[in-house]
């Protein structure tokens, strides 16, 4: 059974650019949650997707958007990048909305 | 305002020592989880507690959920270098609410 995978592992962008991060959920999981983990902080909830629909959103501006595909993989898009967007972006998949979440290794984004 | 306060922030101990880390809040939680995160990896779930006063053991790790379901502790007996990592607590206020994380306790166990 394949675990949660994320791509790319590392990324460097400049202010104002746009970025797309990808997540493949664990087999059989229909829910994907995205988190931002800044240096020295715990993960902060961005949003969750359940069966291709957004199912809850944290305190992040609209320039953070997402998608979930029919195979339940997911994308996180961030527009107009700011320096403070530099962080580790984690996705987690679960069998259903309230079930245990399994995290991927994350994508480390650096905005210069 | 941080919903979950973890203490201490940093802890450096010798191999073989015992330690306890804490996760506190003024909110009541339906469930609380402990994760360990190592550099370059995502958090790995260690345990979920749901009942006030619940105690769970995982080898040398003992987890306790407070009677009022507002706080939790993690006790490690005879720490080993392999226990080194960032210990995160996370909780939900109800079944359908997002998982909220604390800032974590960074543990270093020196051989």
C-alpha cells in the first residue's frame, strides 16, 4: 500500500509568482487536508477536500485555493506569493472526514 | 491566541532519563492526538485519546488525557536517541472541526 506522496519536495519562488503543489492520497482515502507549517510552528489548517468538494477552510486568504480530482489526489495553488508564505506545506489523507489523517513528507517552499 | 499551549518548547536530556511534556488549553476537546515529526518528514500519529482521564501506553511512552478533556501529557521512560524529534499535540473541539495543532516540544536525547 502506497502512503501519501507530495511533489515537489522543495521549491524556490520569488514574490508575486504563483505555485502549485501536488498530493497523492493513500489508496482508498477520499479526504485530503492541507496544512502550512512555518519554521518553529505547528501545522496550521488551510482547507480540506472531501469527494472533490471543499469541506472546511482555515484562516487563509483567497489566494490559497485547491482542487481535488476524481482519483482523490489534490492540488494546492498559491497566487501572488509573499515572503511569509515560505513554509513546509503538508497534505494529509484520511478514509473519511473524521478519520485518522496520514501525513505526507511535505513540500518545502521558499519565497525570495 | 494559541489554542493549544505546549511546554516546554525545547528539551535536551541524556539517554536513560525520564521526561514529561505537556499540552494545555482552556477549551474542551472531543479528541486529542500526539504526533512525532522528524526533520524532512510529515508528522506521524502516535496515539488518539477521547475519554477524560484516559491513559494509553505505547512501549516506553505513556499518554494521559485530562479528566476535563482540556489537557494532556506525554511521559517517556528511559529516553533513547531514537526518541529525538518534534512532539506535537493536536485536537478537535468536535468531530467535524479541523485539527488544531500546538507549536510542539522539540526533544533532543543525547547518547
